[in-house]
């Protein structure tokens, strides 16, 4: 991921050094298991882990792996040779990688890193949920116009928008937790997954040490539907991030201006037009969401590998797994900042509510006419006739209805129908579903 969209936490997690440190842990834990089985000399794992603690694998180690890989054309072989050099312990090097194949190390370590990455994403998601909760409560009983097809529909509670976003992100949280559970497997089953050269006990021990579960049945790799599930959860998360971004971008339009993303001191909106305040953060998140959805396609294509495995998924995952988790983390952090600093213009909420001169109360009038005894068709025709005239002539809907001789509703009875409060009478019941 380019530095512009990295977060420090994800940059560290997905660095080459971090990846090699996780590979080394898998190798060390495998040695522990072999020792417990009496197959290798005692103390090897402890020496390796002590050496790694004393002198963690760093950029210099990553450069050495790259040097060796230029000859071996195989990253895991280069890694084990570099690790033997790094430890300076030939006996450790002798038993390193015993009975294992490259994917045993790579897949297990990658899954462990994915579990950590999803944990970081979930932490950031909680911050977004809290920011939405604050907005939902702040504007719980604030009337606003709802829009369907982009057209004014009926009054609603402005806070319900944020509550709806909160509900969506709570579903994202559940999806991400399920995906983290799905990807949380270790695999050390040998060259074709049948434990021919390594017993299942080694795999079980390494899994326990990493907080993972053994893969129930593997080939030479962990089945890639697990990774696709992770990418699907991140893609849907991106869709919900964009849903918020698109809504708030619309609300920032000059003609609407009900809300506006933070505009900081010293910020410029345009290089040529000094008056501009553009929703650049929200537009950025829209673009990020497109990327998050785009990563899902290659992950789905990775599911069908040849026989026990091929390597077609490897190049894909080196890009999409770090990039998708990093982008999700970045996007949630940026969205949280926007929500926490969001400006809401309540006077514009009130202005827009009355922009159509009362037309948004047409259903209330319709229902009242039906309650008065008119047939639905006759009541609908009466209301529509005056509504269309209000649209065309720019006149008050209330005044047109008051003057219509066929309308039995007059005076205070009619005016009472032009009140947004009844539209919010069940808001408390909706919020109660969320404990709010």
C-alpha cells in the first residue's frame, strides 16, 4: 500500500520484518513440538526463541533474505538459510523446517497476521460506531426531510440516518468477527497435506501457540475460500463506508447544506476558487470503497487452484491482503474523524423541510380524508390535484387545500396535519432496539 493510505499500525504489521518474525515463530514452535515428541534434541526451540528475542529480525535481515533469494528464486529457502546465519547455531539450522513445506510456514504465518490485522480493523470500527452513536442521539428528535429517488418524501428524524449507519456497521462487525474466526487456522501438514513427514501433533502445538485452530483438511495450502470470506467482509465494509460518504456528500451540496465535513484552519478547498469547501475526505472514502470491492474478485478467483495447489494465488495475496486490511483501517480512521467533526446546520434542516411548501404532508392529508369517509380514490385525486398545482404554481399546499370546496378538512383540523412531530412518534421505539 502506498504510504499516503497507510496507517502506522498496519505498516508495521505488514512489513517484511514482521512477516519474517512470524515465519520464525512458526518454525520455532514446530521445533518445540518435535522436541516434545523426542524427535529432535531438547533446547533447540528455546535457543532460537531466545536469539530472536535478543536480536529481533530487522531490515538488515530482510535485505539478507533478498540477497539469498536472488540466487535461490525461493523466498522460504532464502529465509531458512538467512535465519540459520542469523542464529549462528548450526544445530538449530540442521532441524529447522523439519518435515515442512513452504506453505506450512507461509499460510500459517499469513493467517496469524490476518487475525491481527482484522483485530486492528475491528478496533477502528468501534470508534466509528461510537461516533455514529453520538450523532444519532444528538439528533434523535430533530425533524428533517427524508428523500426517496433524491426527491423530498416525508419528514423523519435526522438522527435515524446515523442510527441506520450504526446498524450497518454493527453487521460489519459481526461479519468481520466471523471472517477472523474463519481465517484463524494453522496448517503444518506437509507437502500434499497428508502429514506424511510430520505428525498432526506438531500442527496442533503450533496452532495453540499462535492462538489458532488446525485446518481440518488441507492440501499443500489452506483452502482459499477462507481468504475470500475475509475479502468479502472487507468489501461489504467498504460498501457501508461509501454509503455514509455518499449521503454526507449529498448533504454538503450548496443547494442542500444540511451537513458538512470538517474544514480545518489553513485548509484550501480549491487552487483557483478561494470560496470552496469541498467534501474531499468523503470523496476519498468513496474511492477507497471502490478499491475494497475490487479486491474481492481476485480473492474469489483464488479459490480454485490446481489439484493440491498451484502458485497463482501467491502474487495476488501479496498485494490484496495487506492492501485491503490497510485501506479498511485507514478508511475507518478517516471516517471517524469526519463524523466527530461533522457540522450540522439545523436551520437548513428546517428550511429544507418546508422547501416544497407543505407537499411532504400529502400522505397525512390523504389518510385524514379517508378517515373522514372519502373513498381512497377520491381522496387521492383531491390531494394529488392540489399537490400538482402547488408544484406548478409555487403556491402553498395548505392554502390550496383550504380553498378547495371539495375538501372537508378546514381550519385548525387541516393545519394540524402540517406538523412533523407525528412522523417522529415511534423514534424512541426504534432506538430502544439498540439500547439507546
